[in-house]
């Protein structure tokens, strides 16, 4: 039985699947398709690659109903992840080996290769004009590409196109040329590994302005190409080494946006540098526009919920399930009825004990936390909070679509295994809750081993991953205590710095952002004179720490010293809060105030 929530790599999705599954509303799709250089950042799984895939010509032709030549732009997908650009020798090149020149050469080869792969695999060129296109491409190959190749140092005779029956055969021969050029570079790099002296490079050598730009200009003149600009969709650019990032920045600084636009995606905070080869820094909005793809999702939940709802509805329909997402992922009715009853209690006494502007405000803020407090105070069997229901699962995904899909896929598989293969009409709330807890615990424990493996330092007693895990546990435990308290804001997931963070704390938090344990944002400072860093613990961890992921979440201003203490002695901090009460620690802190009232 096919699982409708399986997560697939976007570049492997067919045109039909993309058209049936992609949701453009409430995304940054319309910003990306504007002409101009654009940098897109955000955590993995937020939807950057999915948007890039939808921009490709096969999807655009099917989506708009237009021929290739009538599209507004041509978008070629250029993945950087797991490519030949990751040659370790390229990263180790020194100045005497012309590091910038060779890294630019490698980057141009890669971009040009993927551009022709795009033409071969994504561009619907075949049709009534096939013969004309073959003739036109042959003219491009012999008159323009050959000149660019020979000018760049190519010394061999070009392979003949005479035996080609269609344009795809012509493109395959062209791709073999670029494979040969890369082979020259690869051979040189291997020789360089065993040579300490300067070793001249004698192969073909490409540059951006003398090869890639005129190559794309020449291709744009083909009758099957759109009149609008060419988009190079450079995905996962954080995998470029520093020299390659500097080269790419220099391309951005050229401002070729009239016909060639660079759309660069990178994981948040991981792009190596914004300096160009000449040392100047490229800046927005002067050289490019930029945005974080997850900002609107973490700050405006309604937009994200609508987007996820549309995505899930499309997947259910595609799978032949005539159910709304809310019906397919039902809530625990008994739990919700009890929370509703508590809300009615709060509304009745609002005129005497109300803390918000309206009874409804207090019901939304305090009914669910009160229910969770009462559960914590009972010894009844099965008295645990249920993380079930479509909206609550959306909250748990913490602005990352992939989080929802991965957990939903596991819920579906678990339900199928217990249904005897019968068609499913919904996922029982018990299975939803079970998988939500397993998914949360796996993120903090089994998946954290990847952080320890990739970022750990065995020479240190307490390395950055260990400090990060301590911090996550300290904050999770402290947020749970706040939820169980009588604080005016009981649902807290964020910390804002009133002084700091210092370099050590910043490095640990940045590591947390890199691996998705925190989202980074900013907020106005208490004095109203500027903005300070805000770090939001992912709500994916709510089941692990028994937190309420729903609705509005507050934040606490913290002192840098409090976070540092949490990194080194998490139990000391949480024990202090547990024994003295959060409000007491905030006001005295024992050793000076560690927290501040927001």
C-alpha cells in the first residue's frame, strides 16, 4: 500500500507528481521567480528545493499551459550537494596553485554541465519544430560553443553531431565534452596531491565572464528558449568551499540580472562567506535580495497551517482519500472535551481573576496548560497528555514541512501494519501520540548522535555538542517548570538576550540552529532602542519535555551567564528553579539575576 506522506527528494519527483503535490500559496515562491539575484536561507526541510523544482521548465510548461519558448524565464537546477565540487584537493589549494582560478573553473564546469542536463531532462523541446531545433543547435555547437572551447584552451577535435537523430542526442555529446574537461581537472588535482612544488595546469580553463556568460547568451538565442532571463537555481550552496563561495559572490556582484539571475539557497547560517574574490562584500539589497524561508512560518502560524493543510489535502486526494486533514488526523476527543470544560471554568471567573483583556484570551492561554498541570498531579493509569490532531501536529512540525510529512508517514505505516491492509480513513489519536513522542525522542537522542559524530572534539571533556545537549535539556526542563507555574505566560519556547550572547554561547546556539534544534530570529530590546537575538526551541521537542506546542508562545529575557550555566551545569540551574520557583530565581538568582521579566 503506497504511503501518501512519503518524503522524496524534489529533484527525483516527476512532472506529474510536482503538479499534483506542490502548493505555491503561503510560500516565497513568488519572490524567487522575480528577476534578480536572490539568496534564500532556511533550515533543511523548509521547502527550498521543492520551490526550485517547481520553477523548472517541465513544471512551468505544465502549470501555465505554455510552450517552452513562451515561458517568462528558463530555470536550470544546479545542485551543489554531493557533487564533484567537493573534491578535498580543491579546498586545500594554496595561492601558488591559483586557488581562485581553479575553483572558478570547477564551478563553471559544474554549472555548465547541469545546465545542459536541464536542457536534456527538463526542457520539453521535442515537437513540430524538432528538425529546426536540431539545425539550430548544430549551428550553436559548431559556430559558438567550439569557439568558446578553443578560446579556453581546448585542443582536441570536437565530436561530430552528424549521427544525432534528435536534440537530446546532441546534448549527450555536448555533456561528454564537459566530462572530458572535468577529467582534465581531476587528473591535475590528483597529481597535485603528490607534488609540493608549483605544477602548471595545462588543460582547458573556464571563467565566468569569458565562458559561462557568453555560453548562456548564445543558448538564449535558440528558438526554443524563452525570451525572459535564465535562472540558475544553485541549491545547497553551503556545501561550496570558501573559495567557491567567493567566486559565486563575484558572479553576483557582476549584476547580470538583465538576462542571467542567480538564485542561491543555503542552510541558515552555513554559507561560508559573503566576500567576493576582490575582498569586497556583496550586500542586500544593493547586489541581491534575500529572505529566510522559515521566518513567516515561525512568526505567522496561520500561514503555515494553511500551507500544510493544502499540502496534506493534495496528497490525500492524490491517494484517493476523500477526507479533510482534520478528519484524517483526528484529535483525542475526551482530552479536548476536558480542556473545553476547563476553559468554561476560566471564563466564569474571568471578571474576578482574569489576566487577559477578554475571557477568550485567558481560555486560549491557560485552559490547556491547566489541563496538563492537572494531569501531572494525578496518578491515574494513562493520565498522559495526547499529542494528536492535525493542528497540534502542525505546531509540532515547528515550521518545517518535512517534519510533518516524516511523522505522518510513520503514523500511516504504523496504522497500516495494525489494520491488516485495509484502506485507511484516519489515523487513530493513540498512534498519532505514540509516533509524535517517538519522533521527538529520536530527535534528541538517536539523531543527536550525528551532531556528536560530525561536530564533536574527543580532546575536550565538554565539547560543543555536549554543551548544546545540556542547554537543550536545561531549557526544555525550565520551560516545563514555567508551564506548571502560575506565571502570566506559561507557554514559553524562546529566549532573548539582554546582554550577549558571548562568543562561546553564540557558537553553541549556532550549532543548534544548524541542526534544527533552534530557530533564530530577533526581537525588540526592552529599552526600545534596537533588536536583540531571539532563539526559539523547536516545538518538535514538545513531547520529550511535556510542553504545550499550541498557540501563542512567550519568551524570556535571559542573561548570558544563565545560558552559560545551563551549558555546563543544566541540573544546577533547573534544580534552582524547581526549589526556589522561577519568579524567585528571576528576581534574585542567588548570584545576581540570571533572568529578567519580559
